[in-house]
């Protein structure tokens, strides 16, 4: 893969159409996850030598079989709440806690205490926590999350750096943090930064690695540099695919400049987005003022990304996969909110009728984990294709 563009691969669900139609008959809405795709993405990352350790950000999709698959592929797990930590050890009771990161934001101090108790690696991102709860942190080894002053991502709502962001310790307060840590006998063994989600600017990765290495030298005790997650995936047919080879080359160059540190990444989306589809049934087809709408039996309660970030997901009439997409529809859900739209001006067969099985693609990341029962609509069920 070095230096090569990754073309948008043929989606797995084309070959699995019959199976998906059968599953849809068993009831919709329904998420289906394709584990071979998860393994394929995992192996693309394990093939990159410059990376020393890989963690999976389970907030993207915490389905037990996805966690088991990624742990079997050598990944550790990154959690952001006590709920996620408990889930991980319930699914994988024998998992070595040293393979688990806890990277919370504004968590209650009891969650830090519980995480230390479990023996996982805890990341702290402010001085105030150390000062207010010295008994929780005294004598511990921790990672420090720094806000390098800039963020990135597919939408302003998923950018996690810079002044407007709640995440990370400001660069100007690093020395203060180091002093407070020293006073408590806290050892800073890792540095962490995460710019946001869906980061396309590859220069940013190098820059953050370089800057973290600079801080690490100043602090002295740091062994690990964690440059977060944020790898994008090509949602659109015309999206420029992320150049993983180029990304890996950049990391290798940085690694050569700063060989003293272990490089850690913690992606979520990249590993699981493409493995998942949301199956739904067309409920009604309605024309209003020249706009044709097809309704689905589920909406933003099952997949909130289009409503929340104007995110684009490919929508397919699975029933009529072989027919020409000669109609134009807005695809909407049944939720009482105007933002309950999966897609505007979507090309679908003009023959689309209520009862057709519909598929929303690339829904494996931040789909089910962000779903709700708003309007008292049921949560989707989840299936796995091994
Ligand atoms: N590490 C940290 C500290 C994070 O906050 C996140 C994501 C990740 C890793 C994984 O990022 P990824 O590789 O998945 O981009 N709901 C939004 C994305 C929110 C991401 C939150 N943090 C979406 O659907 O686009």
C-alpha cells in the first residue's frame, strides 16, 4: 500500500445482497456488521511498521463481536467512560488491562479512581483534576492529553482542538501541569493529542507527532506518543480516498526523527464504518410541491449523523439493486423533527414502493452507539456476518 491511492473498494454488501434481504425480512431497522471487513481494515493498520501500538476507539461501535475481532487482531481498546470500561471487561473478562486506555473528558473523579483500580492506562487533560483530587492521582503513572492549539475534522462539531474545544490541556499550561504532577509524585509516561474525526489534512499528523515529541523531550519521563484517531473513510463515491500509504510514510519519517518514543494510534471510524449497513423498509412514498419523498421505518434515532453533521451516506434500494436509479427522492425518517432526513435528492429506482428493503451504507461507525429511542421508536437490532 505504500505510496498508492486506495480506490473506494467494492462494498461487501453487494455480494451479500441475498443474505441481507433475508435478514431484512426478519424485521427492520437492523444494523448488520461484516467482520471480514473489520479484519481487512485492522490488517491495513497492523501492516504499518511505524506504529508500535494500536487501540480501537470503542465509541464508534461497541458490539461485542467487533471488540473481540479487533482484540484478536492485536488491537487494544480505548474507552471514554466507566460504562465503556465495564462493557469491555464484561465482553473480554481476560483482557489485560494494560491493553485498555481511558481517555475521558470532564469525567467525575470517581471514574478516574475506578479506572486506576481496574489497572487501565488513564489520560488526564487538565491541572484542576490533579489539584482537586490529589488522593486519586498521587503516585500514579498517567498520559497527558495536550490541545496543540488546532483541530481538524469533517465537521466543526467533531473538531477537538483549539480554543473553542473543551478537550486537552492548553500548551501554555504544560509546565504548570508538570509541576503539579511532580508535587504529587505523578509520572507522565505518555502524551496524547487528537485533532478531531475525519481528518483529511495529512500534514497535521506529522505536525502533531513532531510537536508532541518536543513536549516529551522537555518533560523527560514520556515513553509513548499517542496521536489519536481521526482517519477518514470515503463516504461518497467521488470522495478522494484517504492515502494510507502516504500517511504511513509520514509517520515513518517522524519516527525516524524521534526514534525514542513508541507511536500509538487509536482510530474508530476507519476500522468499522465500512463494515456496517443499516437496513430499513420503505414506509411511504409521497409527493409534495414537486418533491418526491420516500420514508423509511427508522430515522435520525437510528442514525443521527446526517441530521447532526449533514453527513452523507449512500442510500440504496436493496430490493431493486439491479434496476436503473432513474428517480430522485428525499429519503426521510418517521421522527417528528425537520432534520430527520437521511439524504436529499437521492437517486433511486423510480419504481421504489413501500415495503422495499433499503440500505444505508458505511453506517458501522457512530451509528448504533449514537442511536436513541426518541419518539419511543425502538432501537435497531444488530446482526453480524462472520
Ligand atoms: N480518540 C479520541 C480521544 C476521540 O475523541 C475519538 C473520537 C477517537 C479517538 C476516534 O476517532 P475516529 O477515528 O473515529 O475519528 N460522532 C462523530 C465522531 C465523533 C468522534 C469522537 N471522538 C461522527 O459520527 O462523525
